[in-house]
C-alpha cells in the first residue's frame, strides 16, 4: 500500500494490524520513522514473502525493494504522486492489479477515467451519523479565529490551524497561544525531525494538545475524530484539491465539523482564487469531491496523456469535443468503435428552434439541442419531446418544427439519404442511385423531376398544387418525408416516427 506521508504510514499500519490481528497475516511498514534495523528486516520480509502487507511511502518504489510475489498495489491519496512515480508504477502494471484512491483526483487522472481509459468507481454514501462540514470563507479576523477555537474547546474538541509557511509558523503558533491562553498549542511541519514530528502527532492523537498549528502536511488522510474545527490562514493560495482534502480532516465523527477559509482582507482575490473558494463554499455535501474534482478539471484543463504535464491542453478544442475525440480513440483501440455515420445536410426553410421565452437558460437550451442531435431512435426522440413538455410546458410551433426536423433526420438516415436542400424552385435529394422501378414511380408521382449524376431535383410544391400550409414550415417537412418514403428503399433497420 503506497501512501504519500509518513504520518499516513503509521495510521494505516495501525489500522491494518488491528483488522488482521486474528488472521495469519503479517503487516509491516516502510518509512523514515523506522530505524535502519527495522527497515532491513522489512525489506528482507518483502523479498522472501514473509511480509504479506506492506504500507510505505515513495520508498516502496525504490530499487532496493524486491517483491516476492506482488499481486495488488493500493495507492492512497493518488493525487499526491507525481508523473515519475506513476511511470515507475506502470512497470508493475503488467502483472499486478492497481487500485488508486482519491477524494479529489488530479485533472489528468479524472479525465482518463471519464473517457474510459481507466475504470472508475464513485463512493458517495457517507458513514452513518456523519454531518456535512459547515464552511465559511471570508477575510482574516483574529476575533473570529479566537471565537472559533474557544467554541471548539468548549465542546472538548481539537482544532487544526493551517499556516503553510515554515519560516513563520513558529510566530503564528505563539500568536495563537496569546489569543487563546487556555489552549495547549503544538506545531507540526515537514522540516521537523522524524522523532519530533512523530511525538507532536502522537500528542495530538492522544489529546494532550488542543490546537495543532501546521502546514499542509496534515492534508493527506489523517483520521482524528475529535478534531472538528479547521482554520486556514491563506486559503487563497491553496488549490481546490488541497482545500477539499484539508476540509476532510474535520467532521469525521458524530460531531459537526467547521471549516474557515481565510484570505487577506486588504488584498483583492485573483479570479482563480475566488473561483476556488466559491466552489468550496457551494459544495459542502458529503461525497462532493467528484463535483470539486470536475470543477478543478474545468479550471486547469486535462493535461497531457503521454507527457509530464498534469493540467492544460483542453481549452484549445473545447471540453465536449476533447472528450468525444479521446472516447472515440479509446473505442477504436479496444476494437468496439461504431461504424462512422455519413454526414447529413438538411436545409429547409423552417423556423425550428428553442425560443428564449420557452427555455430561458442558455445552458439548458444547449443541453436540449445536444440531446436532439444525439437522437438515433424514435423512442429517444419521443422521450426528449415528453421531457420538454414536462419541464417547460406545451411546445410552441418552432419547437414542434425542431422535433419534426429531428424525426425527418431519422427517416433520412433510415433510407440512406445524405442531403436534402431546398432551392428557389426545386428540392435537391442525394444520393440518386435508384432502381428503375423507383425512378419511374418518382417521375409519375412528381412530374418535372430531374435525375442527374448523384442528385434528384424534385419540383418544390406550390400553392397551386397543394394546400398553402404544405408549402413551408411543418407542411414542407411532411412533403419531403413523403418523397423520401415513396422513392427510397430502406437501407437499415430502425424505428422512425
């Protein structure tokens, strides 16, 4: 089991040992918290198969570790591992299973999952009696900090205070001690010695301290159920993934958790920082990590699948097109790509659209246009029409025309028609490869029809030849549908309204 920090190694090692206590399973750990003798014994156990489960940091990826018979690699907090580490893991993937876990996957990993390159499972069911963390974002105020710490101490809880600058963390810890003299304040950061950091964390776990002033070292997976208030001094400098991971450190028991994201009141927030804080404030529900990760993907881009970049490269082509292109490439690689559809061009003088006064939201209008463009069966089209009526009321004439055009597209696809274009006096249909009997029928039913090369030119109906309503709008679509049905043979099996 690969984890990003030594603190997590200790925690997982204790959990695994407890769970496997009644089974013949040997659990070991590998991190800088161990002595040389312990490390040597663990490496020997991994090599000869005496160690069944090993929990370790990046050291597990080093050349000194030789596995006897590796079957499963579990990566906790996968977003904390860089490209180089994942390249090393790829060497193992040929004959082992890999399970990567993260509350906030990096954009590239998430994009690989939603395009089908990697399989993804989303766990959205929270533990019993867990409450969403109440989140506040605002300018830094010492009075609010003091009140938040005292409120947590009053219910016999503990507090995380995040100050992500090692150079000044000592001064910050002293200031917190001055603001709340009754609190026992401790300090933790990555530049402390192994034993010192271990002692600080053990003291906090065993509730010998009340407030832990630390850097983002506590971000990864720590499970301390009595710590239920989080204060971040410069939340504007942290990324979405970090903010969500840090917020996940509180509210892990039955008590309500509180998270305060502070930023300097005298400075204007950047657009990205404002977007990150707004996202965190909006997504406070349990299991909202997926939405936050998708927002992170939208802000930063999906990255380079084959190179070292973890973000970027998506704005150039647009998110939907990018996903479609990658999805098609994945399907083609797997050998289950669908047959490419022929391009279809339909140009008829019909007022067919979704009016603004029918669907006010631009996003929802675009969503319905996309749904209609993806319709491939009569059942799909009827489902879209029913949804429109259910959500927005009875369909006005432009919407009815839009649905009729979508139905006409299905009919054309069924009969192999690729082009229907209306001119001043004729309507052009393509292709023109008809049986002789069909050509005779066409000229008998529509006098004046001309067939040349790949085109069929059918005289456009006039008010003299048919009712006025059939000359344009819905009537013209009905007439064109009759031409296609009467002249062309069915080329594929489909259901059409």
